[in-house]
C-alpha cells in the first residue's frame, strides 16, 4: 500500500495505529540520530560498547570477501566500525526506506571508503526486494541489522522478516543482529521518555509528515507523546494521545478522535536470549555467538543458515 493508504487504513481501525517505518523521513532520521546520543537511550551506547570489545571476533565470523547488507542503515555509524576492520569486503549494500537520507549516507561512505563498492537500495525491508548486481564476487552474504529495530515487529512479524532474510542470503548466509533484552521497567520507560523531549519530537514528527505529504491538518499541540512498558507482552508501547475530542482531515477522509484516544506508533519487543534463538530457528537460522554488555541490557547475535 502507499503511504496514504497505510495512514488512512491505520487511523480508521478501532484502535488507531501508524507504522513506525514512516518515522524515518529526513527530519525523522535526523531526530533518531539525536535519540541515539541521549543519556537515557542505552541501546546505541551499549551496542557500540559491545562492538568495541568484541570487534576482532565479530570480524572473524564475517570472514573475507563478505557481501555486507545492512537493513535500516540510517547514518551507518556502527557500520564504519565493521568496514574499518573487515577483510576485503566484496561490497556494502545499505537498505533504507528514507531515500534522501540513504543517498547522503551512501555518498559519504563512498568518499570515506573509495575502494569499496557501495550500492544503496531504497526499499521497505519488511517486504521482498532485490539486491543490485555487484562487480566483485563474494564468499557469502551477511545481513547486518543493528539497533533494536527487530523489536518493532511482533514475534510473528519478526519471524516473517527473518524468513525473508534467510531467503535473501541463502544458501550460505549469515545474520549479525542487535536484539534488546528484557530488563527493569524503569530503565525501559526512561529510554523512551527522555528529559530533553527528543523522543516526543520524533513521535510527533510522524503527524507533521502526514500534514506535509498528505495535506492533513493535525494540530500537533493537541497530541501528547506517551511511552509505557507492557510487562505482559514484554514490549514498550509508544502512543500519541489526543488531548481533546477533534476531527482531522486527510485529503477527503475525515478521522474522528475522542479525548484521550491514542494512536499507537510503535511497539518495541524485548527478548531473552533463549526466546530470540527459538524465534530465529523458525527461519532456519542457527545461533553461533552472542555478545552482551556486563549489565545484560543488550545483545549482538551472530546467526547462520549453515
């Protein structure tokens, strides 16, 4: 479906929702880069620490002449750590839904790594897509999916994405993926309700994008950011809460809101290491190695089809 169709369909549901994949227009991508630097947002900082401590071993798992495919590449900060140490990478394929942000990242990386073939793909990785032809032969494909983005999908959806990954890199492909771990509610809720309000701006930017691209008339000051941890479902739930009874027009479609009615904009599921291993096995991936920080906040996992 198109952006408009997705938005209207989601907002016409009994429980209104918007897909988190639409967070990442240019402004949204920039705001997320700011979130990654926040004190409360442990994810990026912890993942970087894990990579710094474990990089030689990670690089050994990837091996020589790997074709590196990054899902949701964003600004590719963590990717630079890999590219600096990888042994003769065949090529790098960043995949991202935000075309403009992706192009900027690809151009910057091409300048930084002039000997590396960089072939960006603007695509929604939740759906099947094709890889571009690369000039150099590769020993194997390795999908790199950093951060905690896999948690934005329900376990059923995550299983489908993992199966698509397996299909993309078969017969002998690997997966290096970031998986956020279960932890205390206070740590989780602080991470999604930062004191500087950057996450709030990131969440509200989704409505601003709908205004800009679809000619809607959302009043941003009449919606409030909310993020809570649902312990039963083991997920953070992020919402935009209508502060009054109101109507919003999206082109010819009228959307009505009751006071305190919410739009769910994101779920972020948290896993134990054992739970994610079982999920990956359903997509034929076998767990080879897990790296974690000392406090067991986050994990970086290496899986293989062989």
